[in-house]
C-alpha cells in the first residue's frame, strides 16, 4: 500500500486538530509543524471542510478545528476522501486473451489484499490512533531520557 | 439456593467497578453462573438466535465452572441485570503457537455501551490469563463487526503472526 500525499497530509491535519480539542489551528501552523507544503495542505483542508470532518473558523485568530466524532471516525474515512485504496496492475497488453486467466487471478489476489487493508484501516478510530501515537511518543521520550517507559 | 450464592462462588474473585451513570448501581465483573445464560443469549447478537441456547449451554458447561484458571467465562452485572459477557481460554500449540490467551466471545448490551464495560471485562480476562501463565491474547472477529474490532484495536490488539484462512467444503 502506498498512501498518496493528500491522504498523508489529511491524516496529519485531522489527527493534529482532533488531538487539540476546540483549539483552532491555521494551515501554516500545521504545515510548519510537519514540514509539509502549505499550498498542498490548503487544498487538502478544503476537501476536509467539504467532508464535514473539519470546520473553517473565520476572523481574527481563525483557522480550522475538528468537527467530526473522534471515537467514530476511522483512518479509512479520512483516506477515502483522497483515494480509493485499490491495487492496480500495470498491464502493457490490455485485452490480450493470453493474459486474461492470470490477470483475473492476480486481480482476485490483490482484491483480497485490498479488502484486508481497508478492513484494518476501518477499525482504527482517530481516538485509537491518537492514543497509540501518544504512547509511542512517550516511549521514545523515555528511551531518549534513559528512563524505563 | 440460588447458584450465585454457592460457597464455591463466594471464594471467586469479584471486581466491583465504577458506578454507571445511567444506573447508579455498581458494575460487577464476576464468573458466569447458569442463571446468567438467558441474559447472555439475549445480549449475544451474532449469528442465528435459535441455535444459541444449545451453544451457550455447551460453552457454559466447558468454561463456566470457574474451576480451571485457563478457562474463563465472565459477565458484567449492574442492578441485578447482566449487561455484558466475555469468554476465553488458554490455547497451546495450534500450528506451533506457544500457549496464549484466546478471547472468543465479547458483547455488551447496546443500552450500556459507552460505559467502559467491555474494557473492564477485557482487563479482567487479561488479568486472569496472565495469572494462568500466558503473555499474549488473541481473538478473531468478523471484519464487518466494526464495533468489536474497533474495541480490540483500542485495547492495543494488532494483526498477529497467524492468518485466518477458510474455504467452503465441497
């Protein structure tokens, strides 16, 4: 599986906003923290606002805030706003009858892999991802400080 | 005498948990007893209902005595009502797997979801499995059962070393 930049930037933004409750953050804030393109993130934010996961707050001190349900929204919900997560076969000989049985079998196998990938991503809520991320950060900090986690 | 008052049960570990805001009654996690079966069947919303009485009677006879620490069948009770159950056991050497905990049933009454009951039951079964000498717990859940899968994910379970495979038998 290869996540495209849109999905990845959306996950950065949604997890950052969901982890900060009612706090509003600008595109510049989020892009600056994760070292990603502000221009590209702005496009991603428009899509997230359109989906209802994120709300744009206008005016002085405006920005974005999370508007979804952190314990119901899954990683798949976010990713599927930007891509289908379906494997593709880079077929040079489209329509060649000799290829068909093998291509059909490969499509069946990649379909099985895709289904598993989606099933996993669809059971990890933002809340669970935030909790795991926090634990990972704390464990890394403990290692860096030389103390047991 | 109500079987719940049996002397053997009095010696069993019982966890008194926090009060549920909807009931104000304490939530207890305890070993299942025969009189819990009707409520367990009612809460169990997976699969055909008509086959459940025989299934759960069989499960209870195998796991419900509480005498073997490697076989665990727990219920959550509040206000005299059963609101959830969890069952599991220690399994060993299936396709070379070292002994591990296997959780094969978990359900919470829909009206009591969101109160942390599943987490408390899972914490208790993990505690008992650890007491039985294992350090890993596994489960298997239908991929469409998002509620249960998301719960186990939230408790830190991830895809493990073993892959479930199946086919129709001709």
